[in-house]
C-alpha cells in the first residue's frame, strides 16, 4: 500500500501508526535478508 501525507492531513493520528508499522516491517526485512544471505553464503 502507498500512503500519502497531504498538507491537510499531517496531524492525523493514523500517520504515526503507519510510520511505526513501516519501520517495524523495514527492520524485519533487513534482518531477514542478512540471515538469508549468510545462511547460504
């Protein structure tokens, strides 16, 4: 999904929640890639 923060929506609560979930998913993806790379390297 793509979320867009418009000027009129910058103070909405859901943007903070999306930001946290995005960060959590990004960190999990990085860790998975590192583990996968070194387990078959």
